[in-house]
């Protein structure tokens, strides 16, 4: 009678880490049930309350559309204007916090224990965190934002930079250089360090408390050092429910808007009618592909799609780079990096600014938006980041994506601004961004200024759709894990449910109206979550201090 | 006839495995071969352990208990999966190769509607593995 315990299945010996001793057992509040052929394993009460309150808000938006539209239409700008200083300061703190962690001795702490090895190779890991975190925004804002800052006549130019156009829309040569430099710097500011620092804080907190401290992989675990055992009660329930709420509505409203963007593109290129029916078909198709992806699982579905996504995006990037003149654009990239470095401090100054149109209308809005997405993206990044050291983690989640985003903006924004300079009043980009503001067409307008527009625009639409799928599938996994109390092996029907539910909410809001109202509501959750993220920084420090390095 | 029997176990639902476990023990005695108990877990903390090691310890003491109770030779192997919900089958197929088992004894539920969409674990193992598979109805 021997017990030859073989443990070759474990990646590597994990080595020392500092498990938190708690009486809470993961899954102790869960309800396991069998409904027909479907098994269930859900957290009580997070699953039920999240589901019911989501349905209640959808009903509210449908039953009282004007009231909901008016309320959230007022609430969102009120919050981002009143608390602009708070959002900007908090985002600065997150960036500094991450940069300090890189150089501090805590950078040596390894996620998953001292001897843990990475679950994913660099390309797969990077593709997943990028596709979940930013994806679609690059397609929507890559042309829009730089072109907008370059030509805005609405008084929201970053740092009050000079306008390159006079009242008749003619180019003012003397102002072009400065306007272009500032447009790239101001765009990069919204896409580089700050958003990624927001994600990094959430992701690091969750990864640390889950993989090193042994707490369930769910948002509340990051609050253990602050609330102690109370995180397993209502304090934690509320944190988790808020996260599910923000994630589901964030995804559903973006899905609705994304379908509208893809439809606008399809109409523009192929003359396919732009109406609700086509958009509902698009949402259904996106949700169907996302469903296949979640059913195939993290490695067989989500990771593969993210990689496909990266390859397509890279192809489009390379094409635009060469079509628009590689030499010019690369010098643009260098100039963009320099401009970003020069202007990031004045742009991120929270006090005494005169360019409030830019600061409140764009920056503060963006920060609230990134922060409201951070529970979802952060948790997904955490899940796939086991085995990396804190230093590696921050370099890869903060610095490399920042670099890629600056490059992307320089290429797409640079090509768009070039078109505005070269073609002046005839520029398609100018026509769609400045003269007749139709943001969903900005990308296609820029692609039309380059050769092979029919092919690249189609690629553009495919990318918009695939980016949605990669957000939708990873989002469903995250919601499923939170509503299963941190269990990542909950039965398959649950993730199928959340993925379908998200598509259904998007369709209902699209048909009934309410996308704008509920998106404003999601962004409003950025305010409480900012406080949550600041507390997470404290929790991370507390957590790292006790870890072996 | 056989050299090693592999038994996939779900430590969270041992109650549903009773029949499969005793079948495996009887077969092991009959052919005088060892049993390897295989469990699939994720690296994230779960109800059965905060780390894969903790899970592995539980599985190995389970194997020892079975050895004592049944008078057979046992061992255990823990498999770590990124997404256990969807990857259990592939992990078990890998385990068949790793352990060199030539007989798999596993519990199965009664086939239902869902099995037309997603084949059962037992069905997939039988279809893709070179080992004999004994699916025990609970």
C-alpha cells in the first residue's frame, strides 16, 4: 500500500507566497442546482440581484425613456465636470503608483508564488489583454480624435492650441505644425499611460489577492486588507454586484453603438440600408460568435480570437503606414512620442486649467469611462497574468500597450491629419469630423484617402466586429466568474446565459431606445469606482509588503 | 490484461462517484494493477484549495484513503487547466497519455438533451483515447 503521489500536472513548484488565512470557503454561499439538463453553481445573492437589477434598469429606460435620458444625460456631464480634478488627480496617482512599483523592490514579487511560471506566452497574453482592454476604441477614435483636436472649431482644443483653419475653412500655414503636434500629444495622452495604469491597478490587485493570497478571483477579494472578513458579507456583495452591473451595461451599450458604427460603414461602402433590422442582425451575429468562443473556452476560443484580432489590426496598421508614406508617418510617430512626453504634464494637470472644454469634455469623460470598464478588463487581465513578476506585469500592461497606442494614433491620426492638410476643404476626413460631425464614418473617410479603400474599409468593418467579439466573450467569462463567487469552473450554461443576456440587453435597448441613457449611467459608475481603485492601491501595498520577493 | 487504471475524480462531488470508485477498486483487485486518481483544477483559488498544491494534497490523501479501504495500490495526479469548464476532456485525454493508463473507469450521468449539443466527458474520452473506457452509470 503505497501512495506514489505524482504531481507532474502542476506547472512548477509554486514556492513561497503568503496565503491569507480566512474561514471563508470559496463557494460556501453558492447554490448548486440542476434545472433540466443544465447544472447551475451560482453565488447567492450576487447572481440573482445582478440579474434582476439589470432587467429593472432596462425596464426603467424603456418605460420612462425621456426621464431616464434626461436624468443620466444630466448626471454624467455633471459628474465629469464637477469632479474633473478628482478624476485627473486619481489617474495621475495610478500612473505614478505603477511607475514606482516597477523600480521598487516589490517589483520582484511574482504573481502566483515565488516559483510560478507564466500561464501564457508573451504574444498570447499580450493579444488577450489588448483585445479586451482597448480594441474597439482604437477603431472608433483612432482617426476621430486626432482629426477633431486638429480642427475643432468648438473651443475644446487641448491646452487652447491655435486653430489651423480660418473661418472659411482655409488652412493657416503658420498654425499647422503646432496644431498637429498638440493633436497627437492630446490623443496619446488619453490612450497611453493613464488608461493602462487604471487597468493595471485593478488587475494587479485581483491577481495578487487571488493567486498569491488564495482568495477567490472576484472583485471583493482586493478589499480584504481594508474590510477584513466583512468582504464576504454585504459589503462584498455590493462591490461585486456593482462590477457586474457596470460590466454588463458597458458591454451591452457598446455592442449597440458598435453595431451602429458597423452598419454606418456597411452603408457607406456597400449601400446596405442603415436601420435597426440590420443592426439587430449584427448584434446577433456578434453574440453568436462570442458564444462559440466562450463555449470553446479561454484557450480554444478567447485566446485564438484575440490573436486573430491582433494579426488583422497589425495588417491594417502596416497598410496605412505604407500607404500614407512610411517615412512621414514614422517621423510622425517619433514626433508624437516627443510631443506626448513634453505635454503629458501640462495635460494631466488637474488644477487651474483654462481649456475646460477639453479637460471636462474629453479627459474627465475618458477617465470615468476607462474606470467604469476597469473591473471587467482588470479581472480578465488578472486571470491570464499568473506567473509574471510585478515588474514584468506592469511593463507589459502599462508601457508596451502605451507604446502601441501612441504608434496606432500616430499612424491613423497622422494619415488623417495629412489628408486634412493636403486636401484642405475637399478632405473627406474634414468633411466627416469637422464640417459635418459623423464620428462613425471618420475611419472610413481616412481609408478612402488611401488606395484600395474598398478592401481596407471591409477589413476595418471586420475588425470592428471582431473587436466586439473579443470584448464580449472575455466580458462574459468575467461576469460568470463574479456571479459564481469566484469559481472559474462554473457550469457551461452560466457563461452561455451571460453572453446571450448581454446581446439581448443590447438588442432591447437598440430597439426601445435607451443606449445613450444607460451608457451615461455606466460612465457615472466611474466616480464610485475611482474611490474603489484608490483603495485598491492601498490594498496592493499592504498585500505586497507581506510577499516573499 | 490491463496495466494501469485511471479514474477521473471530482473531489467536490464525491457522492456521485461511489459506484465508479468501487468498480475501479474491484477491477484493480481482479487484475492486480494500480489505480491512478486524476483531478482537474485551475490555478485560481477554488473551494478545494487555494493553490494547485493544496488541491494536489487533498487528492493524494484521497488516493491514500482509497488504497487503505480497498487494499489496492493507488497514486494521484493533479492537472491544472486554464479553463476547467471547457477543457476537462482535453486535460483527461492528456492524463491518459501521461499516466500510461489502458483502462479508464469514470462515472457518467444519464444522457439528456444537452448531450446532443455537447457530448459527455466519457463519450469524448472514449472517442479520442486509445485506452478502454468503462463508463459507469450512477
